[in-house]
C-alpha cells in the first residue's frame, strides 16, 4: 500500500465512525426509548398518537390500544401509533 491509498482508507473509516456517532447511534437510542415507552403503557395513561390525537388509554393488548377521547368515543390504534405518554392531567385539560 502506498501513502495515498492508506490515507484514503483512514479517511473512509473516519467518515464512517463520525456518521455512526452522529446519525446511527442516536436513532437506535431513540427507537429503544420509544419501544420501552410503548411496552410500559397502562390503562388510564394519557397518550398522543403520531397523528396528534390526544386521549386516555381505555384498554390495551399485545398489538393494539383503545383510546377514549374527550367526547367519550373509543378509538382503536396499533401500539406503534402512540408517539408519547403524557400525564393524565395534561390530556384532560
């Protein structure tokens, strides 16, 4: 190997390392947090869906969540459609 090919290889490896720590690793960490949040949901929690719907969890099973909205209507969503869990008081205001 001559010097320029070694320099190119080092540059490529360095770019991959930077790419990993700035993009890939934070995304994996966020996905892990979302999966944990979705697995820890329970009846009565306030939630916000990825579509922006606010409500309270009426019931849930392995794959779905039934949400009660302010009017008393019950809507069924996939668990992975829940973006965040909020304190109950923040949802009912």
